C-alpha cells in the first residue's frame, strides 16, 4: 500500500498543496515550523481520523477557514482508490471513497494503514495509562476497522453513565431525580459491560499477538539487549480470576461490586477506560516498570520497539502499512540511525521528516522534498 498523490486544502498551514508521491522512501526536509510534519500528519489522519499532535480536529483546519480537506490517491495491490476526508470544525466530518459519500466518516478508518513514530511517542512509556490505552485502541482499529464503532459506542455509554452517577450520588438535590438515575443505571451497566467486554477481549488478544514482536524489536534497537528484556502485560481494572471466556459477565459483576464507590465519586471506576498496559524491562526479579525506572535511552528504545512491533504485526497480517518517521533521526546517534534505517528500508512506502538532509540515513535516501515558507519543492539533489 502506498499514497500516490496527496491534496490538501485549508489543512494546517497549507491553503492548497498537490503532491505526487511514490513507493519507497520519501523525505521532507526543512527547518522546524515550515510545515513538513503537517504533510505526514494528514496521511496519518486519513488512517485513524486522529492526529498524533492534538486531541481534537479544530486545529487541523487552517486558521480562518471553515473547512479543511485531505484527499489521497491510494494504491493497494495495484488498484487505486481516491479517499477524501472533509474536516468541519464544530460539525460532523465527512468522508468519501471514489467520490461516493460514506454514511459515517469513521467508515474510512483502516482503508489506509499507517504506523507513525515521532518524539511525542515517548509518552507511550513515560506518560499516563491513557497514552498506552490509546496506542492499543488505534492499533485495534487498524487491525479490525469495525471496532471504531464499538469504541465510539463505549465512549458514548461511558459519558452517559458518568452523568447518571453524578445525578444519583447522595447529597443535596432532588430525591426523585436521584431515584430515577439509579433505576436507569442498570440498563447502562448492561450496555457498558457488552461494549467494554468486546474492547477488553480485543485488547487482550492484541497484546498476546504483539508481545513477541516487541521483544524482537527491542533486541534490535537497544544495545546489548535480548528479546526477553522487554515484556508487556495487560492489567484490567477488575479481577479476571474467573472464566476468561465470559468477560461480559465478569465486567458486569465488577460494576455491581463497585457501585457504592462509583456513586460516592460520581465516576465510572471499572472498564477498559481504567485498564493499564504494563511495560517492563529486565529479567526475573530485576524486572521493573519502564515508567519511572528506565533511562531516557531505554525509554526511547522501548517506544520505538512498540511502533516497529506494530508495523511488523500489521505487515504479517496483511499488506504493508505506510511507515512514517517524523523527526526521529535527530534523536539518534549515527549507529542507531543506520540500524533503524536498515530495519525499515524494505517497507513499501516510508515517509521521513527531518530538519536537515544529513539526518536522513543513506538507506532512506530516495525522493527528497525541501519544505520552506509554505512551499514544497522536489530537491534537485535526490536520487
């Protein structure tokens, strides 16, 4: 899979951009703030309908514009398709395939598959559990696009349930409203258990599938490491000691058991939104959580291993994802740059951003675009 042509209209800093792309390695080179990351961000957004830089969509539409547009001509197995996402701040986004509108924008998710690595990905290992949950869920949706709908349903159910918990909690206010909220909670518990158990089952399966790839990738990118050094374990927010095949019943029981605590706090305390992906380094008794114990170099290597493992897993299960390395090589020494470049050079399409051309390893010296002052020009020096 690769993007053959990219068009941006009122996206980020670009009023209009038309760019011909090709398989292999492509580098976008320019000083910080010139717009090179905006280009790869648009392609990654097409994959997940989410940005790796901001939480919401509003900043993606160019300042002062009412609408933004990303259009990509994508080639998969020799067959082209035209994908479009229309960004409408404050309103629902829209998506089209070959000019035909989709009922919901999220139905375009997974048609382009990307794996993006950037310096911000240190948050995967150093940040809060929400960062690791988001990592798993984004990868889940790329593997199984229909889970985008399950994820959206779960978030909607969770918001409604939290509202009911706040209304039903003891304290001043209408007793009738509290009683009504309490009587409705059971219905929302059932819905949360149903959607939450599906997400939980998918995450557990994903972690099992990803685990060997993470160990292999960490061994490759961390000096002197073995594949047993990097481990990962999924930690649900409730006890799974019972039958693991009946996650819905287990989650429903946990909701009942924690009802009093949840009413006291006015917050849902059980479910996939409270789970953790525990990342550890070391062997045996010396194994420690990466967060809080790993050095900067170890954290960087682990974050990179997670993304390389994601790429390898998606590749093993289907066609090559588009690999995006956003301002990564400036963080690496010469040896590690070469090591990473050799690992990814065989990908069908690799998109690289860098502040200076010298940061791009020779193994990825394909087409180069110079990005400056809002213009993107193919360099006369590329191969």
